[in-house]
C-alpha cells in the first residue's frame, strides 16, 4: 500500500516537473519571438534608416530608368539579339517588349545595384537585408518600392523594417508606346515615312532620331528631354542625361535615311 502511494507521488512529481518545463519553454518562446519581430517607426534609428533607404532608392531608381531605356528595355539583352541593342523590327516581325518587361528589367537592376548603395551608406554596426523590390510603370512616372530589414546592435538585437516608395518622373511608358507606333509605321515599308515620324514626335513632345548603322540596321532613339525637368522631379543630381529609348530596326530594302534624320 505504501509503495503504491510512493509510486503515485513520483508520478505526480514527474507531471508537475513536465508542466513547469512546458511553461518555461513557452515563456522563452514568447520573449524570443518578441525580440526578433521587426519593428518600424518607434525605433530611435528609424528616421536615419528610412532616409538611407529613400536616398538609395531614388539614386538607383533614376539610374535604372536611364540604363534600361538605353538598353531597349532589357537588363540583360536576349541572346538572339545584336550585342548592343535589341531588334524591335526584323524580318517583318515586330517585337517591342511590353511595359511589364521594362518593369521586370528595372526590378532586376534594383536587385543587382540597390544593395551596393545601401551597404555603402549604412553604419557598419547595422546589418541591412533587402526583403523585396517592386516597380510600377505609369504614364508620367515610374514608382519604385523597396522593403529592407536593418538589424541593429541594441540589446536585445532588434530588426527594424523600412518600406519606402519613390516616384521618378519619367514618361517611360509613353516611350514604349511610341516605339510600338514607330515600328508599326515602318513594318513592311521600303522607305522611312518622314512625315509620319515627324508628326508623331511633335504630337508627343519627343525627339525621334534615326540613323543608319554600319550594316543595313537602323538605330532609333526616342528622346524625352522633359521628364527630368518637370516640377518636383526626383532624380540623382549627378544624372543629367535625358531619358532615351534606343533600339534597332531592319526594315525591307530601306532606301533612307542616308545618314541621320531628327524629328522634334
């Protein structure tokens, strides 16, 4: 009888110890979760980290628009294209990339270049990590969105989450749509339709420059000199070039231009 009571007592002790262990683990998990959950806004270094994010997103976003448009809408040129620029018209086939391709190319540019600026400007004791990037092309501008986690050395260690949005004044979507019109005008033509391109450029407040390459290819540059001059435009002061969308065309037996034609 006494042994049964001792056995029951031992079992009770084991149960109590087990419950205490579970409670300790649960409390530890809760505190651990609270320590690693990213915070934003209330951290004392949040304004500094937000400013770094905005500066780098503006700088890299401006460079992305210039680079991608100068590359014909691509971050990495398709392997079956010319080494310098993509063909928008070749062999009668029109292949102007969609605005979605432009957006994806700028995302790839951000993913490649944004971290360099963030790491260069972030204090050495803080560890940044880019969580996500997004690009939205609109009629008169391009919107860049970045979400970055900064791990600060405070005790306990805290993750500060910063999400920033920057709008770059650029009529990139207009350049893309005008490129489609230029290609549609020239498809199947045996000569450059000078009046068509002149009217098109004037109606959109753009410059359209067409020049012959060493071979039969035509280099087309659609230039927007107004985007980075708009009131309130956000662009890296070191970047003064206008936005230029460049691409190649190879029309059938083209007879002109002899050198270069410019339509404003």
